[in-house]
C-alpha cells in the first residue's frame, strides 16, 4: 500500500497538454477516482502513473520515492483494463497465476495465493474454465483477481465496467468497492460515469481538457461544485441567470437577488454585484398546485416521466426556458399532468451561485 503524490505533473502530446500541472496527493488505502468526459486527460494521467507514458514536467511519488524513471514492471502496481486483457487460451487459474510465475514464486505458494484471490472474486469453483466460455462479468473478475493476487502497492483501474450491462455494472462496482476496502489497497479508478464515481469513491478528481477542476468527496462535489463545468458534469443542474446587488440595509455581504421575476436575499460568501448564474439541482425545487411562498414561480408541465422512486418533470417557465424538476410523491399523492399549470418554489439557500462566467462561487450553503 502506498500514497501517491503529483507534484506539478504535465504530460504533452506534441504541443497539447494532455495533463496540465496536476498537483495533488492520494492517501494510503484511498479509493480515488479520475472522472471526466472523453479526452479530458484521465486515462493519460493513469497511464503516466503506470509508467506507460513519461511526464515531461513535475514529479510523481510513490510514498517518498520519485518514480518518473522507474520502469512499469518495477512500480509494484496492479492494473485492470477496460477490455480485460486476459489470455483466452489459458485457464482461469493460469491467468491469475501469470504474474506470480513471472516473479519466480514456488508452485505451492502460487496455488495458495491464486485460490485466495479467486475466493475473493467468487470464482474458485471455475478455476479450470477457459475465459472465452465465460460471461463478461466473470472475465472482469478474472482480471481483477490477476491484479490483486500480486498484492500490489497500488491498484489502477481504467474504465473496468464500461463493457458490462447496466445491472451488472452496479453489482460489480459494489463488489470492487468492498474488495478494495477489505484489502485496504490504494486504488486509482478512471471512469466517465459520474454515478459510478459517486458510488465507489472516497474522493473524486474532476478533469476537463487536462486540468483538474475540483477534488473532493462525492458529497462535496455534488453539493458544492466549484464551477459550472463540475455542476453540469456531476448530476443534473438547471442553470438560471439572475442578478445580484448589494443589500443597502446590511453591513455584511448580503445581496439582493433578482431571479425569474422574484426578489430574494442571500448572505454571500464574498461581496459581489452584477450578473450571476445559479446551478439548481432538480431536487431543490418544490412543486405545488398553489403558491407555497411569496417567491413562487409559475410554470407549465411540458413532460412527465415516472421513474419508480421519483417523477421527473420538465417545466416551462414564463421566460420560455425549461427546468428539470424531480418530485418524490408518496402512494397517495397524485402526479401533475402535461400542460398543467403549477408553481415552483426554488430552495435558493440550497443552490450554488456563480459569477457571470460560471467560474467563481459567490454563494453556497456550505460557505454562506
């Protein structure tokens, strides 16, 4: 088990900075996820950690050791790839034993360690099966067992569940999380699936165009995104423009907010006047048939999607914009119908407010 430190790491492809000044640390035993859209630099960063790429600037540390020039096979890492990368002509046992045999380990010790790894991934009963005759989920478990059997200091996982169906992905991500905690192994996990990242991670680094936008726990990233990109990429956000001016009756950083024809007051994180953008989560809006407050906004139901545990509404607002709202009705409550008029009570104190560029937080509940 090892901590990992990135000291101003940059990786170029030509003149393009695929990873731009990555500067952060990962604690021993942490499940750390690199999350972002395709081409954002997350896989490049992972492959630089593995030694497949050489960083042109900065240093990478495993513990106290700089590993920039250490060959991949000397870094004591385990890797699980998107395409499994298992040997189709070898049995399950021989696939998992491959790394141990490369280390010249004795036959008896190999037997013990391989069977322990197969027990962990629930495949011991299939030790003699050929992988080509097995399901995608089982093949991914073989790849996972092969990665952990060598007891690496660091486990790297690159989109390991993307080839599985939705239900199996949910089960596998739970199993991976439990196994990682059982082994207490430092893990760096790459995915573009924000729900997957929220479910498995201790902390998440959100990347865009090679730059880390925010590093925080899943709850912090969801509730307090540092900029508009993070708010848009993690979960669903409605972005609504408004304006802010200083409250003349306040000695602090209170602001008077104009939003969707209503006037509200907020205690701001810092002084600000001008145009603002609110990131409003679908669950931060209450729907009702009658105005629930003085700042209720009238709207019309554009569409209704019943999703079992919640109902997703698209609501057309007076200015013609559309807001995504989630409601969680009980058994006795009715659903609003398409084209029905209703009222929205936006819980503004739970939202995040940015400056006009969407790059700077002016208000959120955690810092007000």
